[in-house]
């Protein structure tokens, strides 16, 4: 079996993949056929044109395209309607010009009807053909028996003048009570002693204010009418519910409004639940007050540990439907722009300070010191990094102390050509017969230079 596959594989591959046939045969459609573009094999973007049988109307485009191995769109031929002479006679109908003959009407076209003399039309006289379907109007004879009381309908009234007797072919009109919607024809006809089907008044949806109060719901757009009473939504209408302040929709918290349609079933109210917040988890910080749970619009104050700051720069967070706002989060401190005494940041950072500051942890700045001052590293340029505790080392310029070129009657201890900054010390020794001034063979670099000034004085002979 395996050998056979190996043998067949090249053949199979060739037939499947060298063939250009990307789409199958274009589809067969009812009451239509291909007019042009037919081929033995179809490749991507090939097009085929369809034609419907006489009397049929093509829906949409007559061209279909091979796209992604499929033909789109699928064409459809819509049927015409046929009204026969027999139908017209049976229903006492006439076509325009008082004609009675079998006729074909294309989809979406209108046909005008009339009734034979002595009859009345029950529905508008223009009828449309929709894919082979057309409702014929009915004609009611005016020569039939009289009718007595027209039928009463629930939640609706007859709005035409009331009579003892109604002649055949006459009609009465109905109207539904407020909020009720009428289904069917709003008239009923006297047809040989009996009334044609009366319309029905569909009940509206009642929205109970008490129920809304219980469920903590409000109506988004206030409907007209007294809000202290129940609210009625006519059939087919809709209402938008929201939860009261401090409550949120449980089913879909991202949706603050639920639209409910009145479709005859009882209203399904949205579920609202009280908005509560749990104590937040604040790393590298604390908050006050500490509670097991917080209510809507409760607030907390957050304080970050040293080296940290609030992400939002706002200490107060409020309990909202989406949780604490702003979220109480402590982040490592940012490093802000700094003015350096006796120095300044490199031109680049000075010029773009509004753009580059605050710097984040890990970022650095370079700075230079004024003449007579040095950064801690004693090089021309100082560098400071932003850490979670701020700038490190602190960008600072120190007073520079030069070693005097010459020390009369003494020498400095092997420190030649080194730069000194504030706080550093040098030591020296004096020649025989000389002593350091103030009994000290050392001096400290201060803001005001070496202190004490290194000097060798002649030994005092006593
Ligand atoms: C009315 O109905 C009666 C039977 O109840 C029938 O004999 C008569 O032909 C009908 N009249 C019309 C005009 O349809
Ligand atoms: C039918 O009603 C009309 C008035 O609506 C009346 O003139 C006529 O006499 C009535 N016909 C019969 C047969 O009762
Ligand atoms: C009855 O229905 C017709 C057509 O559907 C409409 O034009 C007419 O205004 C309606 N009458 C009443 C009172 O609603």
C-alpha cells in the first residue's frame, strides 16, 4: 500500500496542483442560466454572467466572481406573479380599464384592482408582486344582508358613527386605547350579514415603578407621562434601563444601559448590583482608612514608601463601578529636572528639559561644573543615574582645590597633579629645621580653599 502511494503521489500532485481550476463549476440556479463567461476551468477573479428566464427578475448583480475558491454572490431569479381570469371572476375583481384577463406581473411591480359594480374594496387597490406572491384584495357585495352591531374589541373602540343597522359593504373603524397597538386592518366590513375579522389591540408592556425601585433601576430617557405612575411601552417599542447611582448591571458591566424591547412577553428587567470595592493591594505603599469593604464613592488616601510615588500623582482614590479610580499604585520615584549649583546639565538636557523630565529609573543625565568646580568623579563631565530613590550620585559640583605649585621649605606627599575637591585632604612634610604651621602636616580642601593653608615655618629655637 505504501509503495503504491509513493508511486501515485507525483501523479496526484500533478493533477491537483498543476490544474488551474481554482473554482468549481459556477452554480446552477433556478429559472436562470449562464449567459457568458463559461469555461472549462476557472481561475481566481474569473467572472460569469447569468440570465433569468423571461418574466423572472435577477436579484443583485448578474455577474458572479471566482474569489477565494468560491463564487460570489449567488444570483437569484425572482418569480413573477400570475393573476388568472378565474381568480378575478371569483373575487369580483377587475383590472384597470375594467378588464378581466390572465396577467403576468414581474417581481416588485404593482397591479391596480377595482371591484365589480355593487362591491367595495377592503384593502388599498394597488398590490405589489413579491417573488411570485401577491395578496389579492377582496370585494364585498353591497347587495348582501344588512349587519347589526359590529363586534366590540378589547381595549379598543369603534370610532365611526354607531347605527342600528349597517348596509352590506359598509365598514366601521377601530382605534385602540392609549399605549395599545392595533394589529390587522383598522376596519371591519359588513359582508352579507356578518362582519369581517376585527383587529386586535395588543397590550403594552407595563413597567412597574415599584419593581424598578426594588431592583434599583432607572429609565434612561424619561418617557412622557406622569413618572409617579407605572410606565407603558407600546408593543414593538423599547425602553432603556440603567442602574441607579451606586449600582451596576451584573450581566455585562461594560454596558451601562440595557435596551429592553416590548414584544408581548413580560418585561425582563436588568439585574443591578450594588457597587462595592475591596481593599486594594498597594505594593510599596499604604492606604487609609482600612476596611473590609468600601461603598460606592468611598475614598481612600494612599501614601507610598520612600523612594516611591503615586502613579497618578493623586493620593485620593474613589470607589467606582470599575474599581478604584485612579488606581492606587506606587511606582519608583521619577527623577525630576534639577538645577545644579555651580554647574548645569549638558546643553541637550537643558534645552529639552520640558521634554526629557522627569526621567525614569535607569536613565541618566550628564552635567558640567563651572570653572573652579568639579563633579565627584573629578572629570570634566559628571554623570548621574535615576534610581528608585532618586538621582544617584546626586548631581553636584564641588569646589576644586589645586595643589600649590611650590611649598616653601617642604614637599607634598607624592600627590602631584591630582585634583582635589571639597572634603579631601593632602599631607606634606617640611625640611629639616622647619615645622608645619599650626603643628599640622595636612590640609583639607574647603569651599574657601585649603584649610589651614599648607606652610612650613622655621623651627622656633627655645
Ligand atoms: C348571502 O348569503 C346567502 C346565504 O346565507 C346567500 O344565499 C346569498 O346569495 C348571499 N348574498 C350575496 C350577495 O353574497
Ligand atoms: C338595511 O339597512 C338600511 C339602513 O342602514 C335600511 O335602509 C334597509 O332597509 C335595511 N335593509 C333590510 C333588508 O333590513
Ligand atoms: C386606518 O388604517 C389606514 C391604512 O392602514 C390609515 O390610513 C388610517 O389612518 C387608519 N385610521 C385610523 C383611525 O387609525
